[in-house]
C-alpha cells in the first residue's frame, strides 16, 4: 500500500461534507460527485494528508471487516479520486497529521465506499462566473486580455 499523502486539488476542486455524504465539484470539468458510506471518512482522511495505510487503520477502528477488505477499498477509492483529478499527491517531506480520536463504541459493518459521478450539470457549472476569477477567488476577476493588435 502506498505511503503517499494527498490533498484536495485546489483551486479546481471544491467540496463540502454533510452528515452522510461528501459533495465534490470539479470546476474545470464541470462534473460533480457524491461520496457516501465509508467514502465520506476516506475522503476526509485523504484530503487531510493521511496515507492509505493510516486510513485502513482508521477504518479498522470504526468498522468490522478484514485488513484486506480495508486496504483494497482504500486503494480502489484513491485510484478513482486520482483518475477524476479530485486529489493530488503532496510532494516533499510532510509530517503525518494527528490521528483523530476514536469515539466508536461498537464498530459498524464495513460498506465499500461509493463515488457517484454526475455529468448533468456540466454546462451550467462551466458557465459559472467562478471560472473568470484569479487564483485568490471570487470576486477577484482575472485581468482582461487585450487581443487587439498594437497600433504603430
């Protein structure tokens, strides 16, 4: 299993976690995603710099299942997120984040993460004026580019 750390692919990707779902929007492609079941926990740990091994360890604390089941689920989920360009590898020497305390009394049965992809709002998301902003975000517009030829 990889010991690589990851982070959210900002500014191209934004996300919001609710109780049982994480909604992820790729502002470049116009696709949006819904992560549910164990995918919510995996997503939050991945974008906060946890390695696949550390995530599998956290899953073991919260769910019943086998180590192989956890490692396979983490690797498959991580691979999907990378393929959709929702996360990017963190380069350099980064220290491990603090492990969250376990408050689960009785682990729940493990359910594989679900990452659903939606393309129905692509045109609308790509029309959004957020694409016309500079790196500091809304409401700071990109400088106008003048494509007119220079006068002699």
